[in-house]
């Protein structure tokens, strides 16, 4: 699991910092300064012999996970070392705190995702390349003289997806960043995972159903992929907003593990949790009838992360006029729908894509994120389970790529998240 202590831990290795360009090689005096420096998070008195990221000339050394061709992450991702100039004008230099590995990030590297960051040579790569990763939390390490809203030590997230977050350091324009207004009570993990999954869940619940707030606690949503980052966020937001949730998970390899996962989601605030086999069984109609107070409590929204038969089964439970919103396709199976659901129940089938939505509604995206942060600070929104992948200056690129490769494996104990450990 993620530990904030690890995040702030200092690098232990001794390294005389060497910039990408030989003209930036650091001499002995600077290394001595570096060794005497007391980085954050290090117990006083401990001699820290870390690498210095900012050279005598103000250049920041950086590494980025880049790709120049589409393919499997383990085959196409490589670690590219480069230098970042001191920021000028409205530029901001950043250091990575934490960046998750989401399914869409992998699809993007595979070339099967509709949004494709352009391949460029701006980082000095031999071939044009894109930096992978779409969300993450960064800390401001320096700002250009024209920067108005940010200062050293602030935490930021990317305004849009596609800006490339799997990198130790970055230089962005102030306009590309969202400042975390009050980082108190928040961890890098929470900040680094807020902009995709919680925002997706939030908007789908709010924007695709005209909930009858006078019937709080009597209306339902149903979702598959309930153990996903989006699914867990939906459970907690719905609980806060008085909406009951019927959640579908995949069976684990044994009944005990399945029960443990059900309990985990019930503890988060799920009203009911069923397995995919239960969803697809002939008895499911009766299960729903019982759960919904003999059908008196309508299921007014469906959230589809999976597709295939699972999506069809969700749709069949919906009350007339309801929406089934598709946001993921984890089974890779198409969504097929009985015509009767359209003709006689007037169901509406939508898709939602948070990237597009966020680009169109940047102010709403920020206010949605602020709302989620408020819930987190109030202890009402728990972190997604994660598997922390430590990234230090010396971490091998192949190891990082291997971690990315595992993202689509499923049945994971937690979402993979890069946590950068640095001393500067
Ligand atoms: N449209 C949007 O704007 C948007 C935004 C965010 C996410 N998404 C999409 O939503 C999906 C989930 O993303 P996430 O980041 O929340 O995922 P995540 O936390 O990484 O979890 C992935 C989920 O997918 C499930 N899964 C994997 N393979 C499956 C299969 N063959 N059949 C059924 N379920 C399967 C896993 O189930 P287990 O728990 O059983 O392993 C897990 O719950 C992805 O498709 C992602 O691209 C879309």
C-alpha cells in the first residue's frame, strides 16, 4: 500500500549529478554542497548523500517514460534522460509525487485509444516520442517570473489528459495546471488519482439522471466493474447523495475471496453486491425485486464498465426512461440490446468520456475535483487500493515498463501507482 513516508523519503544512493549534456557536469564543490544538504523527510543528523536534481546552472535533470511506436508497454516504453531549463515567463518546473497507471494509459500506448498525444522531439529524444501517463500529482519546484498563481511547494495536477505524467520532472506552462488550493488533509495518492476516476463517477451520477431528491434513499443505480477505481468512487458518492447502489463484481478464485471483496465494497457504502454469475442467472430478476422493496424503488441509472452480456443484464433492470451510461469496455465485448428495451421502456444509452468532458467544461472539472477533495478531507471518501511502484533516479526503465504491462491483468490487489522518491 501507498505510504506517504515513502513518498517523502530521501534517495540513499551516492551520485555525483551529471547533466544530460556534458557541459552541465557538476564539479566537486557542488557535490559537497549537495551532501551537506538536509532534504525533507530525513531525520536530522543523518548524513544524506543524494543526487542533486538542479545543477549549478539551474537545469533540472529528468527522466521520462516515452514511446515512439505503438505496442505493448514492455516493448515500446523506454526511459529517456534529459535536462529541463530554468523556467522563464509563465513556465513552471515540477517534480512528480505520484502518478497512477490507468487502463486508458495502456490503451493509449497500444495505439487503440482515441486520444493520441503527438510524437515530438521537444525532450531531445532521437525519434519523435510522447510521454506516457495521463494523470498525477506534481510539486512545484520553481516558477518563471510571469507565474501568478503558483509558487514553490504548491501541488498541482494536469488541466487536461495527454500532457504526459510518467516523468520524474516536467516543465509546463502555468495555464496547463490546476493548483490544489489547500493541500492540507490530502495525500499525493489522493491528489494524483482524483482527476479521472472520481470525476468520471461524479459526472455520470449527476449528469445522466434527474434524481428525485425527495425520494432520497429510495432510488438506485446499478453498475458493473464495481471494484474498479470508477466503481468504488461511484459507490461512495452515491452513498453520500442518498442513492442506493447495486454493484456487480467478478468472482474471485474462491468463495472466501469473493465474500471478502463483497464485504470490502459494502464497507465502502455499497447497498448490495452481486457477482457476474448472479447477474447473469435466471434468478436475478427476483433478486432485484427483493432488493428494491418488491420493485417499488426504481433503478434509475446504469453505469457500464464492462460491455457484453453484463451490459445487457444491467439494462434489463432499469426503470422506464432510465439511462445506461457506458464508460468502459473491459470485457472487449460489444454492447447488444434487446429492441424491446428501446421500444417499450424508452431507455437511453449514452457514452461518457471524461477527457472530452473536461476539455469542454474546465471550470466544472475543477469544481468537481474540489468537491471530491472536500469529501476526502471529511473522511467520507476512501482511497482506491493501490500497489505502490517506487521510482527513484536509479530505477530501471524496463522495471517501470513491466509494471505498466501488468495494468490490464485484472484481479489486481490495487491500482499500480508510480511514487517518485527524490531528495530535491
Ligand atoms: N470513459 C471515461 O471517461 C473513463 C474514465 C475512467 C475510466 N474509464 C474506463 O473505465 C474502466 C475502469 O477503469 P479504472 O481506472 O476504474 O479501472 P481499474 O481501477 O484499473 O480497475 C479495472 C477494473 O476492470 C475490471 N475488469 C478487468 N478485466 C475485466 C473483464 N474482462 N471483465 C470484467 N471486468 C474486468 C477489474 O475487475 P476485477 O476487480 O474483478 O479485477 C477492475 O475492477 C476502464 O475501461 C477505463 O478505461 C473510462
